[in-house]
């Protein structure tokens, strides 16, 4: 008997003696028990000891989604009702009735369901997850930054929002002109992806972590390359997302935050201006080491250290995760991105707070992300087929042809007179410049 099993026996003896807790009234001992169960991923034990509400609050939604699916396939409808409540049960009731009717008429053996039924059932379960009925995720809670809130933040810093909006208008016009040019070339989806990334790198000064000012506000990420000619992953992914959606709205492109551990890139030429942020911290080396471990864990599981773009190939179910910063393409499997290479690089974990620092223009983008995320736990595209069509070798072949056939492009940037976007520079919107002159 291992240590976990011994602890479970002790927990059983404890609850036999004191009884199961009611509602959320748990004491210190029971809080420690709950923490132990969460740490060891014993989620069914949480339900057994603490009930449905606590179970839904502490169990990852991906676990709940798969559990609902299994309960439905095994036709354990009473357990489904008891565990997930009336709202979830009501949404799934049409599927329950449909399966019961088939069983009673003898048209479908018990526990055997059609692929179409499974597909529709998965869609219904994903809808349940997205709408926040499973306790620890809700659509509204993930939209942390609204554009109105972002605007207020910038106004508090003294920026002229009218001028910033003019920047966005000019950017949108340049992106539309670029999209019209790309559409006129008649490229395939892979060629479009590769060319947009290659054109970006050919027209900017390069990658830089030292970019300050309004372009680090999520509402204006995409302006960094356009106005400064440089930026990092969050700026590049936002620009790529905007251009792909302008080329074809059916791409349904949106941004993702991930935790990246290794890189496998295609042959796109890149210029790296700097990849170390300027460090003005006076924290001691020992403290930085301790803080670094905590931060790394937080980055890995919560907010990530890298940004990519997710697109849908039009009129298909194919979802691709495109990294314009480290030019590569991957697919989403079990909540992580697997880069399409012969070595099958599992290098990016999708983070739970993926939307926290992105420009969200409407809830549809977030819903699309959540659906793709949960669906990745059910449906797995054929890796070899995806690699043949969109992998590193295919990207390099397309890149070589494109560079020979279309050596020019219409990727327009409108760089300001200085590349410094800090509050002390001369390239600030007019309102802030006037305020600075008044102070002087």
C-alpha cells in the first residue's frame, strides 16, 4: 500500500467518525483533506466527500468534460444528474431521450452510439463548458480586459485616444490593402501563412523585448510593428491574426498565450535585435533565484511566456497554431500545441489565462478558443497527414517557391521618427506632448 492509499484510508476513517461536511462548511482538517485530494488529482473523491459544488469548483473543466462524456456514453444518467445538476442534465436531456428511444425500439444496442451522435454530444458538452456551468470556468470571468477598460487605463496615463484610434484606422487600411494584394495572388492556405510571416520579417527591423509605451497595451499590440518596426511575440501574433482575418474572415484567427519550452522553426530569415529585457531590478541574486522558480511555475500553468495565433482552415475542421515569431505551425492536442515536424515537438502548453493580455474585440473570439481547447481532448487529427500538408518540410518548400515567384510584397509599415515608444519620446500622441510642454 502506497502513501496516498494510506492517507485515503485515514480520510475514510475521519469522515466515518464525524460525518460528511454539509455545503461549504468545512473545518481546517477538511480544508487540508481537500487540498490533498486536489494535489493528487483525486477528483471523484472530492465529489464523494464534499459534494457536487465543491467538486465542480476544484476539478479542471477538461476532467469534467470527459467525465460527462463517459457518463453519457455509459448511459449513467442518474449519476450525471446527481454530479452535475439539473442545468447540465436539461441540456443533455434530448440526447438522453434519443438514446433511450433507440434502445427501447431495438434500433441501437445499449452502449453503442453512432459517430454522428458522439460528435453532436461532444458539441453539446463543449457548450456546457464554455457557458460556465461546470464551476471553475466561465466566459465572463475570462474577459478580463474590455476595450473600454483598456481605454481608461491609457487616458489615465495621458494618452490622446483620438490619436491612437487614428493610428488603428491607418493600420487597418494598410492591412486591408495588404489583404487585397494577397487575395489576388491565389495562394493556398499554407502559402498564405508562410508568406504573411515572411513578409512581416522582411519589413520590420526585428525582434525586440525592449518595447515600451502604448503598444504594450493589449488594445494596441498590433501597432508595434506598424509604428515602431519592431516588437516581440505578443505584437507579432496580434499583427498576424489581424492580417489573416482580413485576408479571409473564415480563418477565425485569434491569439493564444502558451508556455514554450523549445523551438523548431522553418527557414524564414529573422533579425533578432535583442532578446533580453532591460533589467533595472535591485533584487539580490538569491532572491531572484527563489522568485524565478515561483514565476516559472506561474508562467507555465497560468499566463505563459509566449504568444501564437490559432486559425481554422476555411470550410474544414482543421485548426492550426501558427507561431509567426518562431516561424512554425502546430496542432492542438490534449490542451497543448504539438509543432508539426518529423520529430513531433510537444513544445507549448496552452495556459489557463490565455486571454488575459490580448485585445478581445468580441466574445466570439473567446468562445472559439474555448471550443477548440476542449475539443482537443476529444478529436485528434492524424499527425502524419497534418505534417505532410503543413509541417516544416512543406513550409520550407512553399517558402522557397514564394520568395522566387513574389520577391516583393505590400506589407506596409508607418514607422515614427523615433523607435522609442516610452512616455518621454517625441512620438507620443499630441495630447501627451502638449502636457509635457506645459510641465516644462
